[in-house]
């Protein structure tokens, strides 16, 4: 007999059937790996942002409840908890703003890419007579 069966008998419960996990087909695995870096960054940004916003919402609810307790009890420790919670919520707000700045930096092209602008300006150095001869040759097809 297995341990699960013995425990099931002791607690008078039906044993839980073992769930077999199927392996992900190779094509799906390759598709998951093939996700571009931009998609992963965007997904992580969205996840991080929604997590921080959820923390803010839950923290606001906790702050309201803690403030009510502090007002009713007038206990110094309760007001200290409220103060700490306010500071933590301010820190989460700062983290949310930092997340936006980091995302903006990732979305902007790097300065090195912007510096690669090339102007192809051709300059002729010579006299006007030489320039006139060169233009005449070009017009005649004698390049």
C-alpha cells in the first residue's frame, strides 16, 4: 500500500488521483523561445505595472482601514503603522514612475544609432573652366 492510501484511510478521505503532465510539443516550445525580446519586455512591463497598481490599490484599502483603527484607538503604535504604510505607498508610487522611465529608455533608440547620420555631399575642387569641361563630358556621355 502507498502512503497516500494509508493517509486516506486515517483521515477517511478518498485519495487524490495523480495528475500526469503532458510535455509541450516541440513546435510550441520553439514558438515560445522565438518570442522576440521586445515582446518579452512589453509583457514584463505590463505585468510589473499591473502588479504595482494592484499593490497601490490594496495598500490604499489597508491604509484606510489602519487609519480608522488609529482614530478609534488613539494608540501611538496604530498611528506609527499608518505612517509606515503611507511611506511604503509613496515608495511604490516612485517605483511605478521609475518603471515608466525605464520603459521609455528602452523604447528610445540609442544615441549611438542617432549619431550614424551620414551626409553625402560631393564637393568639386577646381576651377570653373575644369568644372565646365567635366559637365560637358558628362552631358556627352564621355564619363
